[in-house]
C-alpha cells in the first residue's frame, strides 16, 4: 500500500540530483523512488499526495552531536523543545551528548534519557555514554546497539568531564567496543594561555580573545595524541568539531567512511565564522573549540568538498542569551544551530555534498540501521527544502529552541526546509509541528 506520494521534487542522493518522486509505504519506509512523473496508478493508490513544486527532497539529516540539556539544565533547553527545532530544520535524528546534570556516564543514565525522549521527542534519538576517569566498567557493559559511541573530553568544556588520567586513556582506547568521539583540546596549553591573558588583560578580558585562549595549538596537540593512541590500540577514533587546517593532516583520505580508522566532523559554526566575526557576533560565536582564522575556515570547507572531513554535525549547545554576557571568562561557550544547519549547508555546498556529510556518512560511520539515504527499504526520514534564489535573513524571532536566539541571526541563506517526515510521518509542515508523533530510538550495527 502506498501511504504517501511525494512528486515533482528533485530527489537528492550523495551521487546525484534527479527530478522525480518518492513513495512511502504504511510501514514508514520508502517503497519506491522514480524519475520523472509518477503513473496514474500511483496517484490513485496514494492516501496522501504532496506536490513538491520543484523543491529539493533531501534525506533527513542525522545530527551526531547535540546538547539538548535534559536532564538538569532544562532552563536552557529540553529534549521536547530541541527535537522540534531539529525537525523544523530538516534534522530527523540526533545523538545527544553526555554533559547533562547528572552526567550520562552510566547505562542507567542513558536509559533515563531515552525514556524522556520516548515521551517527548518528535525526532529519532540516541545518547552517547560519557567517559570519566573511573567509569570504565559502565562503558564496557554498555549496549552499543542502542548507544552510538563513547564521548571523551580531552580538554575541559561545558560540564567539566575532562579525562586527564593517562592510564585511563590507555585502558579506554584499548578496551573500547565502540567509536570514541573526542573533544580534543590540550588542557595545559589552555591553562598557559589563560594565565598570559589574565596577566595582560585581567579577569575582564574581552570575548574576542577566546581564540587566543583556546588556540589552534591546543587542538593539534590533543588531536595528535588521540590519533597516536588510536593507532596504538586499533581504536576507531572520531574527532569531533575539528577547527584547524593543521588537524586535517591527521585524517584519512578515501570515499568509504566505513574503511577509515580515523574520522572527523566539523560544525557549521566553524564553516561560517572566524576570528574576524567577533566584532559583529561577540559571544554568540564563543564556543569550544574556538572559531579560528579565515584560512582555517577555507581549508575546512575544502575538506568537506573533498571528503577528507566525513560528517557535519552541529554541536548544538543552547544557553540563555543572558548567560552569554560578561566577557571572555564569564560568557558561557556554545551556540544553538540545529534548526539552521541544513539551510546553512545548502547555502554553502551542493545538495549532493550535504546529503553525503549530513545523512549518508553519519549513518554509515556509526552503523545506523536503515537510515541516511533515499532508497527503497530505508526509513522515510525526509526533508523537503525550498530553494530561495533571492535569499532570506534569519532572525531570533525564527528560533524554536527554548533559548530563543541563534548565531545565524543576520545571516542570509538560500534554502529553507519546509516539510519534514520522520519514519514516514509528516512531523513538520510550513511552520507547524505535528504534536501527535514521537520518534524512535535508533539502532546501530556493531
């Protein structure tokens, strides 16, 4: 049975864009993909018919790096609020990070967050387990068919989950049965930079010094150490939110992400903004790792085009705008971006590239079952995107995230998600969220 027919769309895969149609069965999976116009029989058989009017039909984005703040930090965001922001932006699945309150460093904590998502999330969901200096037993007994990987902080960030025991790092890399996703910044380099800045500027140093506080050298040193450990123990290492041209030398070339031992992601933040934008954006682009130079940004963009960087993930990190006040040492780090990531990427890259780095590669890299492509048999996680040749300017009034602001405010984008399907269900359409649907917990091949 054909539940839904979506026609008159440009269907996007990592290989090509083809004008055609897609059908969805009553099991929530794609039942057919065709070129040109659908047959009269398909129009007759379909329960729901959607004319795309020439829009792009993208595979729903799989955001492998978000901070939805629940439990414990729900004044900033909730799984309910942020999953709605996600589907409004064309993101159909998310992997949430462990630096909540309490931290997600046990199997019980993972189950607790999954229970919240089952009740509240309109998108599909999964939750990383976090590494600490003393929870290796929990990491070793975790069920990695439900957990995408292990998050490791080699460098302090929001939530203070720094793992600084070398013995623990060695054991973790040796015993890990899943991908280790690393936040790589060298703590000693950051502490030395902080002392110099305080000596020169005092405790009220301006926010534009954030790149000096968290310099490229800190990233390269920590990433290099993580790669060295991965090579020693044969671990699959994933370098989160890479920010420097230098770190690209650590990555592996090749089209097949499943054959790489060292993989990497970049956030839209670091593809859009540089140290030159602190004057306009201020603490809105204060994030860890920091934005770097225009040369770094340009190198990262080229690495996305060339396939050297494997995925784009947002590091969506909402804070109240009031928490962004106070200069370098008081303004919190992190920025919300999940609602605008697909639009931002399509304003920088060809649709095929976006489909590769935001859907197909994330699914293949983490082993997400049945998702990431527009092909028969795959779950119908889809996003219809309207082309906007004249462009439109994002404002804070557009924001669905509970925090109510975005660093993208003032940016001009040229593509806009208008409809999103999750498991074949239309969950977002022209500004309206379907409050009657809930996403599913993701499953992973191990």
